[in-house]
């Protein structure tokens, strides 16, 4: 009785359809997706064609500035934003919001957009996390920038590095969404050279792929290029085949928030506000010398040299029973900070007092201006960029001791506005130079101090206006 309801499965030839029948079934199942894709294609085509006919005039007055980094620690891009605002643009500034922004960005003509920060909280392998991060950012940034870029957007200014995936995204949006928008890449360094700090091998496949990608995007998508040094400009022309008339050097210069110390009264006010950094009750201007270095605690800064130099200074001052003391202020935080703190913990300091502090944005320029000498540990992954930290010190009228690499001469003139080391790995040389200029050779110190004060008279506005104001004038109706 029960045998007639026994399940025996589908007949053997039940799904034995022809290939054409299967194609019809698949097409039917995919029809909602195909309809959606086709609808988006028609929409994008209408927008593209409409914008293609849109003429550039003075009403096209928006610029999008993109930084795949913390806006609070991207001074050059913040200065760009203010310069474009002064020129009459509405600025859409996009980046990570991980710290306080400069007050001058609080303007009705500057709109801030927060790019989500993606962190490796699960400690995934580097390449796995990098791939997941890039895919996520492609989606997030495409939808964000698609909504920001409209008929009134004239330029998109992108900081490089990082270049992945932002240069590709802007290139695709230019091609399919905003045909009249012009892409300007502001080259701060080379992304592939920073990646090579991890691999230490320019022929590593990952490094070679990044170099190809960076070169392709720069030569294919960029309408104009800015560089931080003349050496970087020459490299991009020679190695990346960028056109000479489409690239200009705009050297970093300090904002006018960086000013030299103008009076003893100002000094006392700064010390009073920053008593946790320097205790005014124990600070003696006649015998204490303030050194400062600003850092992100990254692999392109060698702190063993600084610590070794400070140890040598401690020994020298102690052996001479010197009345002099050194206050070493290290500002910043980053991935290698804990290693630095471990290094200094193991030594007995008497004449050298080391302070590692994270300064509020408004106090950072004040601490710089009271320093006697600045130290730059930056030696550049590419050898083609310059440290913004030296620029800030010069803006404060503070001379600098710097690591040596070819392009540093574009900023630091040895024995004129600072001192350039001969050996970047020699802590003894750094200690000798510091001791000599602070405690022995007063004439040399006065010379480099005067040179730094001369540097403080040249600010960002002058450099930007000299190189870019005519290029980006709203009255210009032709493309650059």
C-alpha cells in the first residue's frame, strides 16, 4: 500500500534541456540584475553627456581635495584648502578625522567629509588585510566622491602617497562620471618607495606592481602635477614620463601660525601654559637648552642615532661637571613609539631630560618657537622628499640639525640655516655637532639662527601665489 508514495527522485532526463533552454532560464533569473545594471548605465550616460556639454566659467567654483590620511596631520593639504578658499573656491575636503583640525578650516566655504578609517583589528596577514582594505575603500570612496563631484566641480586635488586606490577611483570617475573635472596630483613622495621600506627589495613583485600602478595612474589620469621638491619633479619627468609643462614644484613653506619668539613675556606665557612639558620653576634660560624633534615614529626615522647622541651628551656634560642641561622634547606618536620609550628608560639621565609629549594643535607652534635647536631624523624612503617638520621649525625661526641625503640641500643649507650630518648612523657625530653649536661655537649658532629667522619670513601664501594663483584663477575658462 505504501510503495506507491515512495520518493524516487526526479526522472533521469528531467533536467536534460538544450543549451538554449538553459541560457533562457539563466537570463530570466538574472533579468532583475540586468535591468538594474542597464538602468544605472543609462543614468550614468545621461549625467556624463549633460556634464560634457557644461561650459567652464567663473560659476564652476568647486574643488575636491582628497587625503587618505588624517586631515589634522596633513598641513600641506590644509594649506591648499585655505589658498583655494581665498581664491574664491568652495572646497570639499575629504580625509580621516582622527585629530583636531586647524581653526582656519572652520569656514562656510570649506566642507569637511569624513572618510572611514579601516584598521587591522583582527591582525590579518598584511597582504590579506591590504586587499580587503582596498576593496572596501573602492566602494566607500566611489560612492562618496560620486555624490560630491558635480557640474560645479572644476578640480580634484589628491595627495600622493597613498595612491591606492584613490588615483584609480578618480581616474574612473573622470572617465565615466565627471568628464570636465581635472585631476591634480600633489606628489609628496613615491608610494612604491614607502612600500619598499617593508620589503627592502625594489624587485619584489609587490613593490614592482605598486610602482607600475603609480606610474600608470600618474601618466594616464593626471591633468597636472605638483611636487614638493625639484628633484622629485625631475624624477617624475624622467621615470614616469610626465610632461614638463604639466608639473610644477611648490616647496613646503610654513603657515603664518608659525612665528619666531618675539619677547621674554611670550616665553613665560608659553612655559606657564605648558608646565607639564617644561616646569617654569626649574627652567633656567642661561643654562638650559631646549631641543625639539617632531616625529610620527615611523621606519624612515632612526631613533637609535638620537638616543645614542643623547647618551653621549649626558656623558660629556657629566664628565665636565657642566652647569648646562638639555631638555629634549619629542613630539608625536606612532607605531614605533613604545620602542623609543624602552630605549630611553634604561639609561640614567641627569643633565639630559627627555620629554615625549602629544601636543594640542594650538600649542605645537608655541613649543617650537621656544626651542634653541631642532633635530630632524627624517631621511626619506625615496630620497626625493623633504620633512615638513623642518619647515615648521624654520617658520618658528629655529635652526635645525638634519640627516644627510641629496635633496635635503633644497631646504637646509649647511652652516647657513642649519647643520647637515655627514653620517646618518653616527650618534657621536650628532652629539658633537649639538654640543659644539649650543655650548662652544656661539658665532656658528648666531649664523644658523639668523639663517632660520630669514627662512621664517617666507610663508606658504607667497610660495603658493607665486606658482599657482594664475593657473587656478576662476576667470580661466580653458583647461590647464
